[in-house]
C-alpha cells in the first residue's frame, strides 16, 4: 500500500500500551490499521465500505467490522480500547461514544478537516468541517489533552486540519 500512515498518529503511538487494543474508526483502506498491526497492536478496523475492509481481511492482528457509524447503533457500547484513532472522518454525534470507549489511560488520536479546508476541495460541507478549537472544547472536559494543533499543513498535501491527542486518566 503506497499511502503512508498519518504522521500525527505515528507521533503519539508510543503512548499506547504495547500490544494493546486499538480502534481505527472509519478506517477506509487501512493505511493506519496496517501500520499499527505491523507493530503488534491488536486493531479493530471499522468502516461502512465492505470493499475497503476486504483488503484488510486475513492480516495478522486485524479484526474488521462493517458498520454504518452514522445510521445504526454504536457497535462498541460495551467495549474499551487502549487507543482510538480517527483520521479524516467527522460525525459529531459520536464524540461522546468515542471518549466513553477509552480504557483507563487510553489514548485518543484524532485528526480531521476544519473550516478553511474548502479552498483545497472536499470536504467543503460545513457538517464535515470542524470549527476552530472544536476538538479541544469537546474532549478537554473528560480527557487530559496531550497535544493540539490546528491550521494549514502541507504534508502529504495541503489541508486545513485540526489534530488532538488526549488521554483518559479517569475511568
């Protein structure tokens, strides 16, 4: 696979419990899933696209789940993960569910588009673009913020992004 793992995710993976469980939410074709699994984490890859998930079938340390994360009940209500990765996906109603699925000391690594990105193309719909500081406001009451960035990033291609890494210190 030619697409590289998210540099934001890679930067904070040392915070994830070695060999721990990781949920990659809306994983797509699995660039982050593959990177994590190759390094020994047990990865649950979830996406609605069965063809994308098919490319991950049979990989060591990878379990897949085809699920409609926006139109069906949250499939992980009774699960806890050592880390949750969200990369270039936004569905605000899932924010509470995401933080509630982190185990004690679990790490959230989230990176997605924010307003201003429309100058570079899709997504341009405000429903899929974060407002300034939005991830900070959503997750800071419950999680300890480790790092937060927002603005223009030129690698791997120009984008206006918001990024957060946070840890669940209380369970």
